[in-house]
C-alpha cells in the first residue's frame, strides 16, 4: 500500500505523517519539496507527481487557508483550493486511487443555530468558502473514490493558533475583547489525523462508505468561550496571566471588521461520521486541554 500526502508541513499534515504510517509506505510532500512537486500552485506538475508515484491513497492537506488574504487573491486561492484538487481527483480516478480531502464549515452561510448536516444548502460568504466548495464539487464530479471531511476551527500544538494568541495577550494585557457571536467547535489536527486513518481503512474495505462527512469534536462554544477556557486553564497551571476571567469582554463580530465575512453558525452535525465509522468524538475541551498541556509544558 502506498500513500501520497500533500501539505505535510501544515498543522493537519504534520499529524497525518504520524497517523498515515499505519496504512503503508508514506510519500509526504510540501509546497517546497524538491524531488517531486507538492506545490498546488503548479497544477500540471502536481498531477505529474501523482502519476509518477501511483499511490493507492492520496491525502490532500494542502490548501489556501488565509481567509482574509484570499479576498485579494481569488484566482490563487481558486488554484490551490479548487483547480488543483480537482485535477488530482481526476488523476486519482485514472489510477483507481482513493482521495482524502479536507473542507470547511465556510461552505455554509452561517445563518441560524442548527448544526449543519452534509446535505444542508451551501452558501459561502467568502472567497475562501467559495473556492473550498468548488474544490468539493470538482472532486465529486471526477468520479474518483473519495472522502471529504468538513471541519471547523482547526488548531494544533505546532505552529500558531488562537489559543496561543490568547495566552500571549492575557499575559500582556489586563483586559481582552473576544468575539462571542460566532459559534463552533475547536478541532484538533491530531483528532482529524486519527479519524482520517480510521476512515480510510474502513472505506478501502467498504467502498460504499465514500462521500462527505462532518468531522469535529462534540460540544460547541464561541471564540469568547474558547478564550476564557484557555486562560482559565493557564491560570490553574500556574501561568502568570494579567487578564481575569471577568476582564474578557464578549463582543459582536462587527467590532472586528475583516476583509472576509465569517459565518456566525459554524456548528457541524457529526452524526453521519459517528454512525458510519463507529467513532466517539470527544468534547472539544479535551483536545484543547491536551494541546495546552503540551504547549505549556505542564
């Protein structure tokens, strides 16, 4: 069994290098790989890599994820999020390979408060969301065997993330203001990587499991709730923080204007994933606490 991973240097890609080892021989590439092309801005060269490696499984963790920057470079975002994934999907179909791809809650319009199911009407609000939705469509239309995981608010101990930013600010400032009207579930890259390996193993044995799934931990919170949890965890761990719990002020999204519009409702219904693959998804706090323990060295 041969597995080809794109985007090995990202948060999810880094964890996938661990989890995918259980499936077979792993070829892991990033945008700056030299021996073979893993740069999704070079569509033809990336497809040539797929054909040269001839993998049984392709896992795509490469993407344009700079949500605000995508507004000013829509064609570049489209190449990384839609054009190249679609071309890779066609190559996978030619080879009979499986394709694992990651998408986002940003394909929805963020309205209401009901968790989105896989066949909920889409309505992306941003270039990022539109290009990720187009990527999904191109993969489905390619005819390749595929799994698409839509997820939300991804973080990892490696690299920058919201929790680390809040920790830094809480040590520098007496008061913080954090958005409270966007609701979702922080999702650990390690959880996504483990779910990926499990789902691929199951789907290869039962091809009828191919399709789109929502993958996120259980529970929900706002960015304000997330920040409060992080800072209280740090305080209990003995980290010197200036901002007290009652000094973290909840504000509306309008308080922080951004080039890209964010969805207010990022809740994802994960029933399909849980039932089809017989998995239990932990509460979002469990993953965040584990990440913080690693980050803080506690």
